[in-house]
């Protein structure tokens, strides 16, 4: 029951992040001009949710080095594109910082032994 609650809270939080934050961030910074994508898509939602899940899992297991790995992987995927607009780079930076903050919040509040998860399980069961 505890892991089901954790998964549901994670999915609801990801959906809220997508609808309330990342969509607005995309509308603010991603203006289609031929060099940038036309906005945030559902594929982006799933990729972002997966990366935050991996980071949170690493933090819960006590591996803070996952943040270094995340930074190196993100940098490695961006080295080839140095001619992108400033707006896209701002979107990219703010989005990645938000991802790391969300993952750290997940690792604190959705850990199996967290008081929040115990409280939700107590409400449900």
C-alpha cells in the first residue's frame, strides 16, 4: 500500500508540475521560430518525469552523486547545439533547476519512511 501511495502522489505531482509550471515555462520561453520546439509536449512530460524519478530514487538510496551524473548527462546532450537562442537556454536552465528541486522534494517527502507517506497510508487504510 505504501508504494502505491508513493507512486500515485508522484504521478499527481508530475501532472501538476506539467500543467501549472512547465506549460507556462514553455509558453514564456519557447516561441516557435524554426530553431526551437513549438512548446512542451507529452513526450517532454514523460522524459522529465522519468529523469526526476531517477534522481529522486538515487537521492533516496543515499547517492547524492546522481546530481553530478544528471548534470553531466544534460551537458553532454547540449554540447552540439551552441547556436540556440538565449530564450531557449533560459528555458533549459530553469527547467533543469526545477527538475532537480522537484526530485529533491520527492526524495524527502516520498521516501518509504517519510511522515507524509505514513500519514497518507494512515488516511487510506
